[in-house]
C-alpha cells in the first residue's frame, strides 16, 4: 500500500472514531427519548435489525430505530414510500429527519461503517447491480452519509403517491445511486469527506436540501419514461 494511501486510511479512521464518539455522546439524550417513544407508542422491538452489504461484500447486521409496524406484512416490500401504511405515526418524523439512523454511529465506532461512504445496500438490491459496480462499491466501507445520501435524502417523499414505488426505486433510483457512489469512491479524499460531513449536518435542518432532492428524484424517473430521440 502506498504511504499516502496508508496515511489517508489512518486519517479517515481517526475522523470516524472521533466523529462517532462525539455523535454518540451528544445524541445520547435524543436516542433515549426516541427509545422511550417507540416503547410507549409501539412496544418492542425498539431497534430494527437488517442485513446489509459491507466492506469486501461481507454482510453485517445494521441497526436503526424502528419506524415501521412489526408483524405480518412488515417485509412485504423492500422499499417504503412516504405514504406506506406500514410507517408508524411518529415514524414519519424519524425517517424525514433521519434520526432513525442514529444507532449507526455505533457501527462507525466498531469499524463496520464510516461517517462518509456509499450507503449500505440490502443484499437483494446489491445483487441487481452489475458485477463491476459491486466490486467498486464494496471496495470501501459503507457510510452513515455521503454524496448519494444527500441526493436521496428525500427518497421517501419522492416515492410518495406512486403506483409502484418499489419498481421506480429498483429501475430508476438504484442505478443512479450506484453511479453517484462510484463517482465518490473514484474521487474521495479526506478534504471531500470533511465537506460532506459539514453538508450532512446542514442538510438535517435544511428544507431546501429536501426540496432539491425531491425535484431531482422525480425528474429522474420522469425522464426515464420519456422516449429517446
């Protein structure tokens, strides 16, 4: 491994550990309140566990706060739109603010994920990508946020009202998400990661970022249906 790449890897891991520790400490009261809310309103389980693809295509168990109803029908579709009947009353708030993702700071601390990287795929979605794309995407750790995460930050709302949101996701969103992730991997740097961390923190409170995401995603699937000249 070249010395510059080795130093970059060490720096990225140092940022991940420091950022995850700070994030866990600052968000601990919020996570406690969310846990109590889920327990009181919906009961157990508080956390949702799901297999995701990690570094070198090795699966790992991802945790997030439960925002959808458990029981029959919970796993019927692999994609949830903003009007999915499985989403709990308070689940919309958790998903829109992405507070349901806070437990993933633990994955960053453990080393399963990075603060910045391609968002981790469900195995069924990952298998739909070309082999060459899978190799590139799995060459780095998945991220808590990233360039693709910011573009797709309002994915639930963009899919709202569609007749077949899962088909739109698989046919339109999934390939574009992979393209954005590969572009990030091919141009990644510590400086860019720090900019993306800043952009992510700002996006959590930015209505404009969500509106831009909805416009971008809706244009994506509308353009796909247009006949090519």
